[in-house]
C-alpha cells in the first residue's frame, strides 16, 4: 500500500456502467473528502464530469485522466493512491499493464476479474514484485467470487466450531437468483475463448481446478458439467456457469491461508432447479442456456439493468459441508441486489475500503478477498453492502 498517497481509492473506469455504480455508492455512502478519500478516473475528463453530475456526486469530486493505452498516465494514476479499484475489463485486454504498474509502485489493486487464465499469468509475472513492494493485488471482488469464496470460509468457521474441524467436502448450491450476469462477464468469456483459440495452453489452465495454486495439485474434483440429482438435498441441479472461476478462487484461498480446509479439500458448484420431473426438465433447460452466455444476446460492456431491476434482484447460495464421518454443516450467503451490478458494485467498494483501512497489516502479494480479509470483510459486507451470512440448521 502506498503510504504517501493523495487518495485512499481511485475508481478506474468510473464513466462505465459498473464503475459509475461504484462511484455513486461511494458518493452516497461516504461523501467526498471525508474518512474515505476517493477519486474518479477514466480516459475522458468531460465524460467523467458528466457522470459525476449524473450520479449526484459533489462538484469537487476529484477527477483523474488515465488511459490503458497510455502507460505514463496509468503510472501517474497509481502513484497518487493507496488502491486502484478497476472495472475496466476484460482484464486480459485492458488490465495487464495496470497490474504491473500497481505491483511496481506498491499500490493496492482490486478488480472484478473472472478470467482464471489471465489471473494465473499475472500471478506468475507479478507476485514476486508485489511481495517486495507491499502491493496487495486482489482479484475477483464481485459476484465472482466473493459470495462463494467467503461463503466457504464462513462455513468452515462454523464446521470448526460445531464439528471440531474443517470439513474436506463442500458443495456450493445456488438456490435462487434474480438478475443476470454483467456484460463484462460475457465479454470476458468471449476474450478467454479467443485466447484459447490462439494458445492451447490456455485450455489446459481453464481445465485445471488448481490453475491458481502454482506448485500444488489437489485431489480430483467433481466436474459439474452435467445435470445431476443431489442426494443430500433431494433436488435436481444444473451446471453453474460461474463455477469455472469460483472454484479456482476457493482453492486459491485455501492455498494462500496454508490449507486450513485440508490438502484433500473437494469443492464444486451447481444451481438447484427443484425436485421431480419438473426439476430435471428445468436443469436440462438451464444447461442448454449456459451455452448462450457470451453470445450476441444480453448486455454489452457499458450497458446494464435499470435501477428497478437492480433493486429487485437478489441471490441465495447454500453451502453444504460434509465431514469424513458424514456429519453435515450448512450455511448460506444472500445478497439484496442483482448479482452482476447492484451487489457487485457494493462488494468491490467495501472490499477496497476494508483493504486500505482495516487490513493494513496484510503483506504484499496476489490475494483473494477472503484470504486477505476473512472475517473483517464478512462483517463489513453484512453491515454495509446488503449481504447476509447465515448458519442453517
């Protein structure tokens, strides 16, 4: 973390749809120039000023011009702040130089990345530098993958309390969700598929559940690619389209924390669709629909749902932990806004505040939010961001 910084947080991409939501949240929740000193950044000063006025932020909200195509402007930006919060994706197209600049400057970095191959490239390229300079690089601070990664952490804390030890098997099951994935998620998937077409090694990374744990390969994991009947819950389940990134982040968290879940930890994610023939039919329909993500439908980057759609959205994720002797613990994570935008914008904002104001002792390196901030972030998200973490019986 840059101790001489002018700002606590710079929101990079503040003129885009998600970046605007982050800036709006910070302005309404924390004001400008108060306990949290933040600024808006993007390529065009006039566009930033327009967005500042549109969201009702004070006229003296600091504006910083920086462009991913201009390394000097990116370097100047990162040197002015303790943390850069970036919503400018796909990150494999626009984020690499920013990660490198933050790592070199000792500036914290947070994003919404769901691109595991790119994340591994960044770990290989910049983790040693970040450890040397003290920069905390924190990927995946939105719906992918905070509710899942911290949900597993929360469940394991309950397992230690109720059963006396962490459990070696956890199932993440999406029980309900209203509101789609972001345009950025679809764009990231397209960019990842394009990269895989050019470089077969990308496919190997995408297939490996331990792609984000360099030097460690754990046990065989459930594939989660087919419709299945969940015997523990008595309902049908479909593949969950975000499992490919969430599972990797959960395993990286376990890895970064010294494997408190065990070196033999097994985790998968699916979406519950109900019992009986109807549940099976819905699961098959969901599975078929997953293939459309990243196609021509849905929002484009910079677009998103209306205020009403964001405020009426929600998500509900169940976690089932199974001990070696068959005993179970269960917990849930729920969000009070649509996952891809309304909840995500609050999660990344509060993650940045937690990192720079509460988790100051966390050393430099490339982190997951849960491994870096653990219970402090759970408490903050419950208090400020509309998430609930609940032990279920």
